[in-house]
């Protein structure tokens, strides 16, 4: 098996082995790579965990982290014997689907902003080039128990957005989600359905024909769990982070005070994605969540597709407001620097762009211990700030203009 094939097989296994959003697994794969991390887990299952191998890359683990790893291994041990990537890939092939992994030019790089909670791979039915599809995109979400007003607004927003070449992202549920997908399909535009279960399981079943229509219109169904996987409550909650990451902006059309759409909005805000909310009647409980987002300053008011395009950084008819996707990613990274802990910020400042700096020198320049420097560069590498070059480290990006 080639290196690429081994990576694909390992990532397919990881997607079946752990629950979506497992940051312990994400950290392990980030440190060791998907193949070596899976081998490490298998060896730990047989002989106990070799934490020294992880600590060589990450630095000394605190007792709390050791307990987290032990609990994670216990969780994974239950599923490990059942994982069969060959079976899952055969199921996907029968659906004429595609498995995308990081490094594939079609990979939706927007998902990388989720860091250690990013999916290991995505299972896709329909249009596989999600990287291109999501260059211009907006998530339109809302309540399942939508009013006719909310469904009309969602349909019209999706219709207008797809007319200008944007991909509409939503979750395929009843209510606002379904109305948004229908608006995109009616226009003949592209829409992405992010599912909580496998791409072979239409959920809710009443939307099966709609999901087929999405694929037929050039859109896609996406899941981070293999075909055959059941949609569960926890997977629905984790699915919301993918919707938020996939859209350049997120718009909540209708939402109760507490709802899944509110979760998606807060995920988007944490990712520094713009959030919009459609106002409704002040007497409508279906719009209470939207009004809450507006009042708390999480969202701005939007009322039509033109305002959503502006929110997503698109002006005119399908023209991106920023120079390109790479510069947009750099701008988001710059705004995220202030969330780094003080040690990581000092270590980042100690790294050069072109000449690798060894750990002893990094520690000296940053005024930290070698162990602290080792842990910090590991975290910076995971988040895309730094990279190993030979025996040293270089900075990949800073917050400089």
C-alpha cells in the first residue's frame, strides 16, 4: 500500500473509530500522522500506551492529560475490532461517492479552521470538488419548527445566493434547512447538505427525495462518519461545527431561544466567521433566538441575499472581496493570534521565517524552559503557525500586515 493509500485507509478508520470532534484523537493524529497514530493506538490496545513517543513531540504530559488519553483509549478499544475501512470504502463506491482527505486538491480547506476538532476525512456523495464549491458559500440555518414566513425567507435567500454563484450550506433537516436547499435546487444552484449520519442514510427520511434532488442539481451530501453510521444527538450537535466552518458566513433565519441553529451561530462566531440573523415579529417565539443574537452582538441584521453576500465577503455578482482564499485565511489567522497563550506567543515570536531555530535557542529567545518550548511548538504546528524543518522550527505566519 502506497503512503497516500495508507493515509486514506487510516483516516477512514479514524472516522469510524472515534466520535466527531474528538480533540484527543485530533491532537494525536496531528502529532504523529494518521497512519502512525493508528499504529500507536493498536499497539496501546495490545501492550499499553507508549506515552514517551507522544511526549517526544508534545512535551511532558500533565496527569490530567494522561487521564484523558487513558479514557480515550478505553473508548476507542470498544470499536477498534469493528473498524473495516475496506468495507466502508466499498459502500461508498456503490454510492458513486468520494472520500476526501487533507492534501487532496478538492479538500474543503475551510474545515481546517476547526483545528484539532477538524474531521479526519469527509465522505461525499455528489460533487466531490468541495474546495472549489465552498470558495463562495454561505450557511443558511434555522429551526425545524419553522413558520411559513421563515421558510419563505430561507427559500428566497438561497435562491438569490445561488443565482450569484454561492454554494448554500445547511443541514438537510425539516423547516429552514429544507427550505434553503429547495431554494438552491429550484434555481439550479449548488447546495451542500451536511449530515449527522452516513451519506447513505437520508435523515429525516421525509427529505430523501430532496437530498436526491440536491445531488442531481450538482450539489453534494457530506458526512464525517462512514456510510451506514446512524445519526445521533451528539453527532447532530457536532455536525453544526462543520456547517459553520463550511460557510464564509452563517445566517440564522429562525431559531427558538435555544436551538441547534444557535449552536451553529456560536460555532461560526468562534471561528471568526460573520454571523447574520433575520429579524421576525417580536411576538414570535420562532424568532426569539435571532433577536437574542442581534441583541448580544453576535450577529448583524440581514434581510435579503445582497446583505448576506456582503456578509460573506462577496460584492457584486460573485466577486470575492478579498484577493484570494489564501489571503483570507491569513487574515483570519492574524485575528486568531490573540487567543494563543502567553508562552505560545513568546515562542512564536522567537521563530524565524527562513532559518530553522532549534529548541534550545527557541527556549532561550522566548525566556521559557525547553519543555515549555517543545510543548508550544507542537501546539503551534497543529494550528498551522509553525513547522518543523530538519532539527529546528520555522514560523509559517504571523500577525504582521
